[in-house]
């Protein structure tokens, strides 16, 4: 289980930039998703993405639904915060996102997801689809964990 005395969440030195992840999604070609590592995606997502992108979507996102990992009952999952952990887009959208992404966003940092949502909504308008109401993006409740501060370790070593 994710929440226990034996579970520790740690950062990494020299974390990659989010822009690099967006470039990887662009290079993958076609439609690709960037998903937080502890997310469960529901079985209907492939069908829904296919439908939305055939209907002219350029990109899509979903807020998450939180579930209890002890019960694993996704039917009881609830949207309890504004956590964004699922983004999907055409490769050209990922490439443009890569080019415009600020360098300050690193994997594991906060705020890049809010920036990405705002960027897509501003750039693509109605072609940016909110999939939250489909209830297909699930996040386990890990309890109250402490995050390491978002600092630039290269500056600290100077």
C-alpha cells in the first residue's frame, strides 16, 4: 500500500525538464498521453479518446478521482481536489507545447500541470476537451506526505 511507515517519497537530483517529456510525446507520433506515474486509467479511455479526436479535439485533459487503495473500489472514487494527472494530445500539439514550455518546470515539480491546462485552453479553445466527467482517471490516496522543496540544486552547489 502507498501509505505506510515504510513508504518514502523522494526527489531526484537533476530532474528532467517537463519540456523533454513533451518532446518525447511529440516524437511518439499520433496521439500520445502524459500521465502521472500513480494514475489508473479506466478501460473506456481508449474509446473516448478515439471519439473525441475523430470529432476534432486537438488535446484533452482530466482532473483525477481519488480512491482508497485499501479497498480498490474505483466506483466510490471522488473528485476531492484540482489534481491534474492526465493529458493527451496530437503530436503537433505536444511539439508546440515543448517549444513554449518554461524551463523552470521539472518532472516532480508542482505547477506545470496548471500551466499546461491554461496554455492549451488559451491556444486551442474548444479543441481542448475536458474528460473529467467521464470519470476514468483515478489517483490513490497516499495520505499526507511531505514533498521535497522545488529547488535548483545547481545553484545550491555554486
